């Protein structure tokens, strides 16, 4: 009888440990270090929480490679993220919900690994790993992944070129004056 109890006890311990490990993988919260500038909670943020901002801060320079300066300043990145945040408020509620679901998936460890192939935290993700993720999304055989890539790319480019400060880099003088 004692042997059976011990075996059941060990089985329960291993099962609990397995559940705890699995639960940690599905946890959407973040223990990642979020730089202070992205962590600032103020009333100017409409949609993006600090973890959302971290994910976008890591993806944006890679997604917009060749468009944004190689070393995007912290101020320029913060301005971009605030513009992105404001742009999200113009989407329909269903589009906002879908985008937030994508960010939630990317913030979770299991989502980051399965959908993005990123095994490290976003803070430690290399530009090469992020680029590999984006290339796999662009070339995916799953339409849903391609749609996520296209939507993210369109929002990113729209946000970048929606700022008049960035028009000069493409030789655009701005809209013509109407008299």
C-alpha cells in the first residue's frame, strides 16, 4: 500500500510540474525588461500597452529596413509608436481586436515560438531572427499568416509615411496647396 501511495504522489508531483511548465508557456504576461521610455503609462497611449510597444519596437526596424534609418533614435521610435497607437484607433473595432490578438500571441512564449520561431524574449531577439520570422510569414502557405504579415506591414508603412517628417526621404514635398 505504501508503495502505491508513493507512486501516486510522484505521479501527481510530475503532473503538477508539467502543468506548471505548460502554464508558463501559455502565459501571455511578460517578465521581459521593457525600456523605461516604452513603459511610461500616460494618457497619450490609446491602444498599446508596454508589452505591445516592446514587440513593435523590435519588429519595426526590421520590417521597415531600408526605409527607417539604420540606427533609429529612441525619440524617433517613441514618436513612431505613438503614431502607430493613434493609427490603431482609426481601425474598425474588429480590426483592432484582431491586431490585439496578434500582439497577444506574439507576447506569449508559445505564440512567439510557434508562430514566430523566436525562442528568446523580445529583448534578446536578434534582427536576423525577426527578419526570419517576417520572411516566413510573407512566404507562408497559411493565408492567415500572410494576412497578418500584410496587415502589419501596411500599418507600419502607413504610420511611418503618415508622418510629414519622413516625406523628405522619398522626395515627397507634401500635398499640393489648394488656393
